[in-house]
C-alpha cells in the first residue's frame, strides 16, 4: 500500500490542566484516505490543528516524507504541502472563487495581481478534480451552495501541489447529492497520490471512502486499522467505549482522565 | 501514484459580460444619480451652474473630503469605521502650522520659504500618522471595537489640538504655500489642490483594486478568520489601514491649511460623518468586504453638487443635509435588500 507521508509519534497536547492528546501515534499514507473518527471531544480537531501548525505540540515527533520536521505555524505546514479544509470552510463570501483559491498566495506580475493567470490555474485545478458543478470561476462564494463551497475549499487546498490534505467534517452540512460529490472528490484526491485525512461522524461516509480507519477515544489513539478488517459496529464500539473485543485499549478504566 | 488528470479545457480568460456587471453594480446607479443631479442643476440654472468657475470651486471644496474618503474606503471595507478623521485633520493642521511658526522669526510664518513648508508638511503627515497608528494598534492588537477607539481619538485629537493652540486658530500660514497649493492652478485650469486629491485617489484606487494589499483588505472585511487561516497578517494589515487613513487625514490637514490660511479648529466637527456618508453612498458596505474607490469619489461629489446647486438656485442650504441623509438611508436600504436577496439565493 501507500508510503507513509506523514507520521506522528507520541504526540501530547494539553490546554492548561486538560490533557487532550495522550501519546498519539498517527500515520497518513500517500494515495490513501485515512478516516479519523472519534466522539465529540475525543481530540480529532486538536490533532488536526497540531498537524496544521495552529497549535504547538507539547511533545512528540513528526516525520514528513521520512524526515523529522517541526511545524511552527500554518505557513510552515503549507510550505511542506499540508493543507487543511476546515469545518466552517473559511472562505470569504465577498470574494469570487479564484480570489478565494489564491487568497494569501496571490500570483503577481510586475507587482500587481495577475488575474488572468490565477483564473487559468484555478480552472485547471477544478478540471483536474473533474469538478463540473461550478459554472463560472468568477462567481462570488456567497452565491454558491454548500457543496460547491466545500468543493472550492478542497480545490483551494490541492492547488498548491499539496501532499497531505486534512478534511474536517466535509459532509456535515450537506444534502445527499452534495455529499456524493464531495466524497467522489475525496476519493479523487487519493487517486492523485495525496495523503487524505477525513474526519467524519458519518460511518457510511467513512466506510465508503476510507482505506484505513483511525479511532481516537478520550485523546488516545485506540486503533488504526484497514477499513476492510473492521465492521461498522466494531468502529462504533471503538468510538464509544475505546475497545471492541480484542481491538482497542486493554483496560478502558485507564482512559478516564 | 495514479494520475487521473483530466484534460484541462481551453483556458481563456472569462468574459463576465462587462455591461451586465456594470448595470448590476451599485456604483453604476449612484453614478447615474450624480450625473442626473449635475444635469438637473445645469438645466435649472444654465448660466450659473455649468460654468468653469463653478466646476473648479466644486472640485476644490470636495478635494479635502476626497482625500479623507480614500482612507475611509479602506477602513470601511475592512468592516471598520474611523470617526477621528476630522479631528486628526485639525490636529495635523495645527502641528504643521505650529512647526512652521516655530521655525520662522517672530513666530510669523507668513513669509516662510519652501524648507520651512517642507518641515510643516512632514510634521502634519507625522501628526496624522501617529493618531492613525494609535487607532490601528488599539483596534487590531487590543481588539477594542473601532467605533469606540476612534470615538476616543475623535475627542482626544481635537482636545490636544486645542491645548496646543489654547483654542485660538493659527493664522500665519506661508504665502508661498497658499499661492501654490492653496489657490494655484496647473495646466491652466486644474486647481493644485484638486490635482493632489486626484493623485491620492488614483493611488488609492490602484492600491485597492490591483495589489495584494487591496485584495487582503477585502478578505479581512469579508471574513477575518478565513484571511488569518490563509496566512494573511490580519493584525498588521488592520494597523496599516488605519495608519494610512491617519496619514491621509494629516495630508488633508495640510491641504486645508493651504486653502483656508488658518487651522480652522472648529470647522471639521462633522467631517467624519460626511466622509462616512460619502463612502457608504458610493456603495461601500458597512458590513465590510464590498466597495470601490470610484464609488467613494461619486459619493463625495453627490453632497458637494447638492450644496452648490442649492446655493445657486437660492434654495436654503439647510436642505442639503436633509437631501443627502435621505439619499444615504436609501443607499444603505438598497444595499441590505441586495444582501438579503443574495443570501436567499
């Protein structure tokens, strides 16, 4: 299977007295979709934010493409090729699709914005992801549907020759058809050789697109298994109890913080 | 790595339909209002209104407000507000005038030379920039709402200006400055004051519409959190925007000094509201993220044309604020309606 592109070993993170992540190991493989599941407060978003450089890790090792790295901010993460698509999307309503996709990384010509080139690249990226739902790349984001916005946010993340894309609940607010589009898109990202992390509460979505399923339970990584080797109910047990048969933690009591 | 790259379609820049976009823009309609007003007054007073002299004075009287509104456009697009511009203008004028007096024999700067005038300009610009920087730091760093911060500096800047002058206007302004910047003209008919305002406005429009700085201004006003996550230094950007506005208020103070030949301490108490009204009239949204420099220019001239027209027609000038306020409220109402239909999709 895919090469590990991003590896976390023994990551700890506390917010004041609250110990959110306990010795978390996590691996993202190129060309695979790794689902990150867990109950509310299990530490999924914190883990993503640590990877993205928004939170600093208290301890732990990060290896990117085999070599150890220290990420000190979103820009450094982006420079490595790690992109995050947040739950609330973080798009600017009053800017159009091209402006949003290039926000913070505008292309310049002679010191001025090179609109034609940015438009060309935006269109190319959307085409490479087989996005056909967006009529014009000059549409304001405020005029897009939820699924289209999600598409733009994901396209923004892959525009930069990124190697790892983390998606925080991309289908949470979407209808059936739109969820369909976004899941197809997630699958396509992996097919293009990217390491994809999908955070989701929806087990149907997870089993549909994920190659591996990593389960967080109260800040601990209790299982990281190929999706084929676990069943729906096993994953649910891992999420809610931290163990399922001989999978997961040996003694659930140890997890009570 | 399996590549499923789809052939990119023929990529030529999109034609968004310039005409359609023009008509849908607020700027277009508000521009029509301005042209309509101008034509209306020209028809009603054909011998007095559409004259070169009238046109020149119209432009001169609007030029200081125009300079202020360039900065205000940036501020309002970031969804901020700056109530202090008028007071900062007065403060900068006082600082500039006092600096020029201090360098002249007998504290009379009337016959001062260009060296002294240059020092006065730098003093005025610095005076404006200091208040702008203070506003920016308090808003972006200390996260105090812009309305409160600039309400504070609105009072404080004027108070300090009055302390410095003991409430008496400085009246010795270099003749050389008054003759050139004050009421001189270039290219036969273009008043120098207007020339400065035009240069500032063009630079402002260039900065807003074609550079990264401008794009970030829209982004910050549209969704500050998204801008931050995209790697934009939102705090730094906001500080810069308020700094520019203060700097332009300083320039406005110097221009006003050159034109009136006095610091006009008590004459700028409603500048802030006039400038905000002009910018909002021009289609810049108080909610942030939307606006244009051209719109602000039009917004400055609508009240100016109304005032001039009322004076020439012999209508009581007190009707002008009534008329402007009505147009302003109507403009904001249209803006909100437009937003609501947009949200509904």
